[in-house]
C-alpha cells in the first residue's frame, strides 16, 4: 500500500521568496518475496505561493520578522500546520546567504517551517535542486543528451552538468540580475560587492541602458567561459563563487552540450522586456544571453524558471534509504548531522574513527562504503572496529552497501541495548555533507543530504 508524505519547499532568494507544498507517494517496488525496495514513485504539487520580494532591512540584513509573518500567512493559505510536514527544504540562496544575519534567520525559519523541514543553503545543493526542479535532469534522462543547466537568479548562477540523467558536476558564478538595483528613475541604489574592481558603476548615479548593457555583456562572457564556449581569462575566476568547483566544469569544453536555463533571468531570455521593468539588470542580462554564444547552439528554457529551485526543494530534496536499516533508541527527526567519510578497508579503522569523531563538535555520522554481500565474520569485524573507535553518545552510521541491519545488530550486541544506534544503507555521503533523517516510512527512512554553506564574504 502506498504511503504519502507532505513536503514543503521554501526558497529565500536574492530577489524573491517562494513556498510550495507537495505530496510524495512512497511505494514498495520489490516483489512480495524480496526485501522491500521503497521509492518515491510520484510527486504532486498541492500549493504554490505567489512570488514575494524577499524582505530586507537594508543591503546587509534580511527582515526576519517579516519573513516569519510571510511564511505563517502562506501556511494558512495552504491549509497547512507545522505538524503536518514530513520533509522538505528551506534554502537561503544567492546573495541572501551572504547577509549578516543569514544564519540566525535560517534557524528561525527552520523552526517555523516544521519538525522536518531542512535548513540548508549552499551553491552545490542549489545547483542540484534547480536542475531537478526545472526538468533538466529528466530531459537528459529522456533524450540521452548531455545538458549544462544554468539557474540564473538575482545574485548567482548555479550550474549543473547532467549526463544521461545523472548530475555529474556543479558550480556557481556570482552572475545575476540583482547585482545592481535601480529606482524607477534609473538611479543606482545598490551595487553588489562581488562587482568590486569589475565595474565603476556607483550608488547614486543614473544608469543608462548602454552602461547596463556593457556590464551585462561582461557577465554574459563569464557565463560563456563557464560553459566552455569562450577561452577563459581572469574574469571567470573573479566571478566564481568561493568554495565551489573551478569552472568550466570538466567535460564542457569541446563536447556537444545542450544549454538549459531557469531562474528569474530565464524569463527574460525568451522575449524582450523593458530594461528597467524590475529595477535591476535582469531584462538586459536576459537579452545579452539570448544574443550570445550560449543560445547559438541547442538550448532550452526549463519547464519551470523562477520556481525551479523551490520546486526542487519541495519535490526533489528528499530520498529514501535502503530497506535494511537498523534503529535503536533514536529520537526522530535528526537534523544537521555532519558527515565523517572514511574508508573501511584500510588498516586501523578504529583509531581513525576515534580521531575523526572526537574532532567533531557533537555527534557525526560515520560514512563508510561498506561491503557488498558480506559474510558473518566481515560484519562482526567491522562492528568491532566501529565499537572500539566510537566515542560516547549516539552512534550514526551510513553505508553505501546493503548491510545496515546486520551491522546495527552486531553493534548493539557490543554497545548494549541502551545506546542510541542508527545504521542506514544505500546513502552516500561526502566530505562537507550534512544529513537529516525523518521517522521511518515502513522499513526505510526519508533522508536529505545537503550542504550548509553560509558566506559573509563579499
């Protein structure tokens, strides 16, 4: 019998804030005589909020009370209560992640949103969610084409390279429509710090269309370099977001690639708009992209544009673990557990576990490859190493291989019946990842793998 989960997606972006509510259908696709294999078989959007301008106190701070009020009002309109929410994601994206109070706002919004709505921000996760929400991932899977998806928002452009329906690399550029803001009279009210040294446009001057065009041509050249369509120079490095992959992404240069676009600027690629319509660079940047090398080959505008990231957050952030999990004395949900990836086939695993986990500020989830089709002695040997190295407190283990239940039982025999133990399988965690885990759905558990990257640097 299919089970239903209610998922919320909330995207607090440079320009806009949006929320969606969706219903995820969980089904067992294994036969009656096999180990259950639960998958998310269907995703249905139940509610889409209007697109709200992100409330700001000033250029450096978001208006947390106004955001809280906005979310409470949208919950009421959707007929949703906090306790109705099973999973989802709250993400602070683009330039808003650089605001002085971003971390505090993130915590407050996460508490408002529900018991298992993820608080997450970071360009890698945003790139993945936007590619999924815009339909670029499914387009690649259906056509077999290699797709480079660009989600061009107010402050950043998030890139995802997709081969045969699999996202293989992500990156991020400080390119977006709200890097410069204008009044209706054309007076500049804001210039993003990321443009320091790249333009002489200043707050207080009246920006002409030609000057806006020159800046947008420069930003478009950076996008062309990121797509491997123009020889790169220092401009690309200057606009690449700190902490993300070097651009262009591996494989984009010299390969036949379909470009895909989403984000607010994508709506300005398809047709002409008055250049000051939104009080920013968006329409001009969209025109420059349409006339650039980015649109001379095969390209598409996503099935969702400005809503791509929020739909990705609400419909595609959650996944299911394998069905052979083990839990003992775990109080769900778990939030923001940092991943500690180690290789389990190298000597001295117990000592390496002890060193790695004692360096954490609080519990971490031990991420191991595991063993394919392990025997009894292999399971017990791995459990012994973990038991020797694990510090006091809850034990969280994530495995790529299907062996979590056997390993969990073996750990419980060594650590005792009172120790909190969670063993999951079919979940891959990398360095810098964080894990959220919801209460079990049948024999599996919903999980969200994410990054929590908040930058206060310009």
